[in-house]
C-alpha cells in the first residue's frame, strides 16, 4: 500500500477546468479494484493551490495500469495548460499501524 501526496499550483483562469477534469478522474478512480482512498483539499488561504491525497494497494498497478486508464487521457493532456508550476509528488509508505 502506498499513498501519493500531489500538490498542484493552478493558473487562476484554469481553476474551474482543473476541478472539473480532476473530479472526473476521481469519480472513475474510486471504482478501481486497487483504489483505497482519496481526498482533495484546497490549501487554506490559497484558492489556486490543491493537495490530492490518494492511497492505492499497489505501486506496480498505479504505474503500469492506473496511469494509463483512458479516463485519465484528457486530464494528463490538459496539465500543461492548467498548472502554473510542475506538480510536486511525494510517495509515502506506511509505517504505523501496519508495522506494529
């Protein structure tokens, strides 16, 4: 199991489109067999900064299957237009309670 924290800085004029496209991806993701959880949050006092927290059962599945799903195509192609900066992606592996 791994959790991905993805920070987005969105161009102000693209905020609505960003949210629409990402919501579509999230709506599809939650039905995937290896999907565990996801949350999208706006950074307090920063209307164009968002953090996506998503947890999956398998890194291999994310890299080899999930990132290539057809429902992600429009989202991935739009990212250069949507974002004011590159995404910051942090991958977390659980330590507690799984190892206790």
